[in-house]
């Protein structure tokens, strides 16, 4: 089940730690009917023909019953931008590193606070396990880590 805007907002205000969702800083302009738009943390150029790692402005903490799917916003997709690595496990904490590849005809400048990626939140049935991998508590754009 995909979480609605009402449910996303409710969970960001929940007193129950098992269901509390953290999106900070939260912006009402980024809240969509069934997703939340993540914003660029810094000014960044998406160079034509290259993959660029971009950090989300938001610090995200998902409870154990919630996972996220990341999709490039259609306004960037129409300019030739594709996104890779688009899943957030339950229990993840940190800024998200967004892998954006510009296949368009020109470089694209992203300004800090530009909405760039949609995060669709899903309920995980009987979710109890939390992410504990090497990207936990990420700050800024994080390069791939050695296995």
C-alpha cells in the first residue's frame, strides 16, 4: 500500500516511535498526494553524459513498517535525466544519495532546494527488521563503499 499525503503527515507527527517518519526539514510544498518531493542539498551541475551523485536536503528516518521508492521527477525526466539506485529500506536514517544521469543535450544546473526526486512511501507488512548497512546515518552525497 502506498501512503497518502494525509498518512505521511500523520506519521511525521506520531508519538509512536514504531511508526514515526522523519523528513527534516519538511516542506508543505514538497508534499504530493501520494509522495514527497526530495530537494537538492546544494547547487549542482548535472553534466551531460555523466552520472552525478546529489544529496537530498532532507534527513530521512523510516520506521520498520515503511520503505521508500525513489523516482526522478518528470520535469527532469523530460530533459533526459534518469535516476538509478531508487529504493530505501525500512529503518534507514540519513540524507539520501541520489544517482542522476544526464542523457540530455545540455548540462543542467540544480539549485539548492530544487525538488528533484519523488519518494513514494510504502507500508511493509509485518515489518520489524531495520536497515543496518554501511550507508546508515549518511551525510551528504556518499560514494560507493567497498564491499
